[in-house]
């Protein structure tokens, strides 16, 4: 029965270090162990990592921190990795009207921000959420109010992580789907007197696509970058979730796909990872089947796009089968510059 697995002979090893002028990491499962996740990221050629600190679909967070945190932080350094991102649980909703869920959201994000320095994380990334039918304006005001409360509950320190708000694909009354909505949120937070040096943004390319934002090629991505810079400031864009999309443009659906295997296409994705004004941004893959071997393949495909190769090989029909990763070398050359974290806060 072993007949039909197209073994992906990856003769060109996906090693981002040296091939890319910016940080390209991957979201990997931390369940099997944090040090393991860091080693896997290095073995598949990533330069950084995004993780969950607990169950992504539950509210509960562990009372005790994992024992391996010191070893994890040391390993991240050994690999010369870029900034670690913690992705908050999906249940969080900064924009929703339900008071019970709002309390839980505030508590959850305070928790993530409090533990982030223990993980060595620079970013706590959260989906902005849904206004649940109460309208954009009310939703935007609630986001600003929630962010203020979250930050007020976590004293600022030298190693504090940034709270990073992520754009939405727009389905289910999700807000922050267009740049205009992100700008509204940004201005509303600033008007409230929130310390904006603690807040930043993440753009997910699959969400941009689902939301109907134009990003087909260089010109469209140029416009997006210019507009973001003019209204919010490019230094505020610290993360890109680098994903292709299975869903149609403007469908409002959030369906991540392998790089160059979806609807966004290689021109738009290449424009995003090659844009000269986005070299300071940290890119993280959130593509499917990470631990099944697709992680290495998607890193390689991203690198090819970054090098200007727009014609990628067709995706294999089945798992690329690099489940077993070799022990990575103990030390790697660091090319990813660490974010100048202190200044921005
Ligand atoms: Zn994302
Ligand atoms: Zn998504």
C-alpha cells in the first residue's frame, strides 16, 4: 500500500537564513514541547516561531508555567530566532457586547501579556473580534475600551510584549476587515489616551483576501502599504500572517491554504514578501498541516517567492512526509535582527 505517496525530494533545503532579508517564522504546536517546537522550526528552515500558550479554543490557561521555559528561551536564542509571537485563544472577542465574554476576554489577554515575557515573547497577537450584529461603530468603541482595560491591568515593563491586533476576513460581523476599519480602531484607541506604543498590528494575507482587499500584485500591495503608512504608520505593522487562501476574493471567509496553492496566487504573495518597505515586519506561516511536513514545503515556497520565482511546483497530492526532522545543528547563524523592542514601547 505504500505505493502512492509522492515523496517530496527536497533537494533544496528550506533554510530561510541567508535567503531572506526579513524574518519568516511558522506557527507550530507547542503541545509536544516548547523546545521541540523550536527545534522543529529550525529544522524546517524557519527563523522564528508563533505558539499558543494553551488550548486555542478554550478560555482556561494553565496556572503554572511550563517547567521548560528557561530551556525554551535558551534554545530560541541558540537558533538565532526572530521575535516569538504568542497567538491568543480564538474565543477572545474585543468587540463583542456580551459582558461575561468581555470580562473573560480582558482576563485572557491580561494573562497572555503577563506570561509573554516568561516565554520570551515580543508579541501577543489577537483577532479583533465580532461586533455580533451591534454595528461597526459600537464594535470599534468596545475594542478601544477593552484594549485600555487590558493594558491598564498589566504594568509596563522593559520586556513587555506588544498587543498585536489582527485584521479580520469580515465573516460573522468580524471587524477590522478593511484598512478603513483598522484606521477607525487605531484612531479610537488613540483618542481614548491609550499608550499606543504598547499596541501594534498584524495583517493576515488570507484574511485580507477574504475581506476583498486588493492585493493581486505589486501595484495593489504598494497601495496597501502606502495607505497603512499614511494612516497608521508602517512601524506599527509588526507581523504578517503569511498564508494563501482557499476562499474566493471578497468571500468574507477565513480559509488558510498552502503558499501558492490557493486563490491569492503567487504574484500577490510574492509582492507581499518582497516589498522593500516591509522588511522590518515579522512573517509567520499559519498554513495547514504544519507538523505533517507541509511546514518545510511552505517555507521553501515562500523563499522561492521572495527570490522572485513566481512559478512554483504543483503541490504534492499527499503529505510531503518530512515528519521526522533531523536534530538541528546546535547553533545557527542569526540573520534575523531582533526587533528593537524597547524603543517602541
Ligand atoms: Zn492569522
Ligand atoms: Zn485565519
